[in-house]
């Protein structure tokens, strides 16, 4: 990608990002709905401090990925990485890596020291888990049958 740009989320990013989340084909409809809800909160309430969303655009200004992060309630320096997703047609181009590094730098600038990323144990999330491990996230816990029978919770952490 020649002219990579990660910028603050804009209201007009909402529809392309929801389509992108759906296109990954890993999220259940209720998860897509939650992603949309968080985007709507960020778009509508400029004063909220719970969620920060950054959008990745390519050289043609097309939306190709995003992340959503926020301070973990009742902690001093812990942040939750709620979402990170890349357009499936743009996989393998380093967009996820750029988004993750941008997210980590943002958290550092806020005084954050620990990132929590939760994902599923299902096979369709193998690439997601490998992505976190490749970027030095450590599997901190695993709870079997958390989301549903056969679908466990895997919690990754990274100390900054």
C-alpha cells in the first residue's frame, strides 16, 4: 500500500466498515450488530471516552480496515482491543499489522500499559489467534464453551 492512512473514524465510515465486518465471515450477526452499535456511539457522541475507533484507508481513500479500543472500566492502565478487522480482499498486505501498531501507540500515548484482546477458540479464528501471537500477544486464559458449546473464549494480553 503506497499511501496508507489511519485516521479517526468518521460517520461516513460506518456503512463500509459494517460491510467489511460482515465480509470477514467470522462474526455472528449479533457480533456485527455490536460492532455497528459501537460505531454509532462514536459517530453520535463526540464527548464519550469509552471507545476510540480508527479507520484505515487505501491510496484511493477506500475503507480497508479499522480498530476499536477503549480503557477497561475500573482499571488504571488497561485497555480492551474490542475490534480489529481488515477487508478480506486486502488480507496479506500488512494492514492488520499497521492497525495494531497504531492502536498500541495510541494506548501508550494515553498512559496505557496492558492490552486485552478476546477472541474465539473456534477453528475459523485460527488466523486471528496466530495474528495476535505473531505480534507478541500471550494467551493469558482460555474458557471452554464460553460463547456456546464448542466455542471457547481465548484472552490474549500484551504489556507495553
